[in-house]
């Protein structure tokens, strides 16, 4: 069975899409890219129409993926979950993922490095906490091991503590230690590391005060 393209009209709300009419009736919407090769009067078989739908879904999903990764790098799992919300077919999702990987816009190793760097700059956490976060993002354990290998928990804890020291430096030792211990443990650092860092910071504060 063949159907004839009788009209293609621009969508009012989405300027990058057109409405496709077959045999005088609205059929479905298409991206401009998917509609670029079509013309009024063209005959389409059922197979042609199905291929159009598939190409449209791909272009639509690809554009959604581009927008999604614009704000910050994403892991492959994050992207797949985002596309799944729109119920794209598995084949379409696989095709989009392959495209972004080919364009080097989707890379779990690069994402893991970015994630750890951002945490270190703004919210230092323990290796254990970062390992859990990256696992939730779908990062393979071998990549997590590789990215976290150069990282030292003691240094990370000291950097995290430094961000709060000024806020609590006026407090008595017990209260200072309690607040700092809770803060560091909340970021996944073990008791031993927390105690060591707190003692070192307090000693430094006392030395600075005496000078």
C-alpha cells in the first residue's frame, strides 16, 4: 500500500519540525532533517513510512541527547535513562549512544575524571563516597579504580576541612572537633582520618594564635 504526501506544514510551537500529511490527513511530525528529502506528491510505501518514523525518532533523540549533555558531561547510564523517559526504542537509543561516542561526546572515563575533579574543587569527599557516586552513575569498577588511584583520602579530608575551618575556628576545642568530625564523616571519611585531620588543624590554629 502506498500513500501520497499531500502537505508539509511548519509547526507553530516548534520551528524545527514539520507536520506531514498523507492522503490529506495528518500523519505525524518530523524534524526538518528527516523531512528534508521529501516533496509534495511523493509516494510512500509502508516501509518508507516506517523508515521515516525511525529516522525521525533518531533525530529527535539525538537532539535531546545533545541538549542533555550541554549543561555538563554525562555518563552513558545517565544518557540512557534520560532517553528512556521518552520511550524511544532500544535500537534508537543504541544508535544515539553510538553517535555520541563516535563524536567523543560520551565517554565514561572522561566523565569520571570530571566528576572527581568537580568534587575535589567544591565538595571534597572520600574515595569510598566517590566510588558509590560513580557506581550510581553506571561507571565500570575498573574505570573507577583507575580514576581514584592517584587520590589520597587524607589530603582530600584536609582540603574538605579547610573549607570549614574559618567558620568554626573561634569555637572551643570540643565543639570545634565535634562539628568538624561530623562534617568530615558526612563526606564519607573514616573516623581515624577525621580524628587525625581535626587534631592537625586544631594544632595549627593554636600555633597561629600564639604567634
